[in-house]
C-alpha cells in the first residue's frame, strides 16, 4: 500500500465523491470503533451487531481492518490513503452514509485522540 499522499488525487477524489476531509475523519473514528468498540477500556466486552447501525458485515470487516491499521492514529489520515484501503462496497456505503457517521461515533465511549 502506498504511504505517500498525492494532493492531485486527493482533489480528484473530493471532486468525484463530494466527500470532504471531515467525512474521512469521521470514517476513521467509526473504523476505530468497529475495531475496538470498548474504546480501549480493559475488561469490558461489547458485542455489536453492525447491521443495526446500517453497516453490512462485509463493510464492517473492511472498516475493522482500517480501524486496526489506524488504531492509535489521529482521525485526520490522508484521505487518498483511506480511499485506497476501502473496498468498492465500502466506498459506496461511505458515500451514501457520510452524514450519519457522527451518530454512530456518538453511540460509543469517546476514544482518546491525543
């Protein structure tokens, strides 16, 4: 996977999808939650049915992988790197659900983003 952001590609992704950097930050936060819904709280187990949040299992698996990769990162990851890590199904889901990502995030304990 490429670890260098491409500013031209970032602009192209934003223009084609209508997604802004804040949408990608929200997606990273949701991916981090899907990877660890406990927010890092030891001895706490949570079983989450992601479909209850409108997230199909295949999308949840892709986002879980993304959350693992960026588990300890700021949610402000270069958006072209995030886009490349998403499956076509996850990309479609993300575009369609970008305005509710914050609602999913608010349903779980706050993560330490420092």
